C-alpha cells in the first residue's frame, strides 16, 4: 500500500528523470543538427583557448568551466552543449526545490518547474544561443533556494553554500547584483528575513563570495576599459529617456510572462484571485513582495540611469521566479488531477515545439533562404582550405564567429581577432603559418582593420600575398552558398 509520502517521492523521481532525459535529448539534437557554432558558442570556443582572470566585459566563470570541459571532452559541440544544458537542468531543479519548500506540495512544485518551459526566453532563447545568462539564472535559482533553506535552518553549511552560489552569481553576469538587491529588499520586509541577513553568520557568506571573486576583482581594476566597454548597450536617450525606458520595461516584462500567464489563466481560471487559505504564511507574502520590489527596483534603475531599452534577457535572472510568484498566491491544494495533467500537457507541447523549431531553423532554412549561423558549412570549408595548403597554425579573423568556428576545425591551432586584446594573449610559438580569414561576400578584399593589424603586428604587406576564395553551400542546401576569403603568410621567428 502506497502512502502520500511515497507517492510524492515517486513523482519527484519521475520528474527528475524526465528533466535529465529532456536536456540529454537537447545535447544529442545539438550534436546531430550541426557541428557549426552560433555566435555566443563561437565566442566561448575563442575565449576557451586560455585560462585567464578576465576576458571581456562579461565575468569569466562560464569560460573557465568551458575551458576545463574542452580539456576533458575536446573542443567540440558536445562540450559546448553539455555545459549549457547542465546549467539549464540545474535551474529547473532549483526552481522545483524552491517551490517544494515554499508550497509544501509536490505536484505544485512540479508544475512550477514545468512552467519554465512556457517562458520562451528560457525554454527557447537559452537553447538557441546563450552562455553567461544561463549561468546567472542558475546562480539566481540556487541562491533563492538557499535563502528559503536559511529562513528555516540558519546553519553554518547553509551560509557557506550561500556564499559559494553568490560567488558563482557575481562571476556569471553583472545583473546578478540586481537580483541579489531585489531578494535582499524582499527579505528585509520580514522578521525572518532580517534575522537571516543580520546574523553574524552572513559574514561567512560574504567572505566566501569575496574570496571567489578576488582574482576577477583585481583584473577588473586593472582593465577598466574592457569592463566598461559595454555601457553603450543601455541605449541612453537624450529626449524623454524616462518615458521610453519605462515603456520598454513594462512592454518587455509583459511579453516575457505573457505565454505563461495565458496558460495559467486558461487552466486555473481566476488565477491569483483564488487565493490560498493561509495568506499570513511566509511563502505567499514573500514571493508577492519579491514581484512588487522587482517592479519598483527596475523602475528606479531605468529612470535613474536613463535607460531607454530593457532587453528581455536582462530580465531572465529576475523573472525566472514568475512561476513561484503565481503558485505562491494560489491555493495549491485545490489543483485537481485534471488541471495537473492539462498543465503538464501544455508544458510537454512547449518542449516538443522547442525541439521542432530548433531542428527546422537549420534543416528547413533552404526553403526560406533564411540561414542561421548553425547553417554555415565550416567542415566542408575547412576541408577545402586544408587541401589548398593551410593545415593549421595561427588563425586571424575580424569576427569572433569565424575565429571560434575555425579554431574547432583546425585542432592544435590558435585563433585571435584584433581589437579585443585577444591578439595580446599567448599562443603557441611553434606555429609556422598564419591564415587570415574573413567573409568575402562582405569584404571582397582584405578588411582595413585586418590590413592594419597585419602591418603593425607582423610587418606584413597584404599586397605581397595571394587571396584565395572558398565557396561552399550552406548545410542542407544545394544552391545558396557561403564565401570565405583567406590570406596565408609565414610567421617570423620559426624555422620553416
């Protein structure tokens, strides 16, 4: 005879294995569909050549992990996809664990985690091409779970774990600070939260997080030009910035949660209006206040910094908690078996839609002549380049996308691009040849940026070397083609 406790454990294990299977199939699909890299993936292939305290305006932890995965599995699409899907799996897992702690109901916790499949920015965009954002969302989800644990158990271990996951968040992406601010403000509105934050044990968390970030903070101080190079992304306007920023914030927040809200209201009519029986409990009030403080904090940031455009991916480390807000305001004991199955069915179809869309964007691209970066035929281009004489060495390009992909195609080679300080990073002194690669359909001749770099760095006059052109059809296409140009020259200082 089964007990409610054993049923809950059975549901939890089934859901866990379903998550593992779901993300394992994503890894398999990614490996099979294309051996070419998207933009952010190619950036990691490029940066993952080195283990450094810092790289670009983004914190370095994602690249550090990717570097070690490259060492274990080799530089390939599997290593790229493994990291991303492992982080996504852990994000879903921590949302489930947080929901289980808040709602005290296994079925409601499963629905909360499954709700992430109904948020396109998480279910689709994170699979399509995201790196640092997937890491910071994982960090935010884990910190939220640990915060809920600490409300009930203020042990040394929990405070130490909080420090570790906060350290991960700071090393993942800058907007983790915004999440931590909102979470802390929400905690301050409760006696339980104030006890957590003002405990002496919080210094353990702060010390661990600071120690984890010490190397990167030092790098930031010495490379402020790189750290602040992305401030242009905030799109500050001269005319009416407050109006544009506030409109952008509310519009993109609505679009972020709109599909999720549609299914909530469809399957749970009345939604938040069917309140829980225990409105005085911590869980109901905490997530509601988190949502309210999220709105107020973002409005202050948008208005204060005159931000005119709020990107949906900036909201991801904050709004991953939207399902928790909804179910914390619902009397989860009233969820019927029929509603439970209907919601899971909606999540299942959303998951299948992501698989189908991911496949079709590459396989069916010839029908629309609209090709993604995964359609680039780098394997066949590299084969042709090898046959014409370049078998490896130093690869120089004006695009991270090309440099990262070509570094995969020529194992043992090093790839750099000028203008991002990458050209100053160490590479093998044993390379005898260098290949300069660029998109010939954009620049029929050598791009000026590359010509200047060759002259200044290697005293190479491009006019002294022949430019070769390589044309190959896009993946799954027979007609539309990609055209690359290559200029090859010997590197000085090596016995040829």
